[in-house]
């Protein structure tokens, strides 16, 4: 689950809103074939949020380029109505 206001940043530095990214996935411009996460670290915030940092190996076809990329990722989640939602 992602917050509607989230902005995603790609390895290229390009940014997309949740709506833009989902549209690219739906039309096939971005196809994710495999995602492997490793070295996951969890930090609990005093405000009730949770932050994750991880390394992922993503095999995908993005805008016509196919490959496997190793990325360092971070995300912050908050609990809303009993569901964890990614906000960053």
C-alpha cells in the first residue's frame, strides 16, 4: 500500500507520482520480472512510523531497457486503519 501523495524516485533520478508509476506498469512501459531484497534493516520511530532500508536486485524492463539493477532503498511506513502504508 502506498500513500496517494507519494513521489517515487528512479535510479535515473526521474520522479513519478504513484498514479504515473501505476499507469506505466499498467501499460507495460515498466515491467518488473523479479525483485530480491537483502540486508533489510528496520528502525522504529518515536512517532509510531517504521523505516526500512534495504538492498534490492531488480530485474525489469523499464522504458525498453532490460537489465538487473542493484539498488539501495529506503521507505517510511505509517499505520492507518490497521494497515501499513508507505509514505516515503
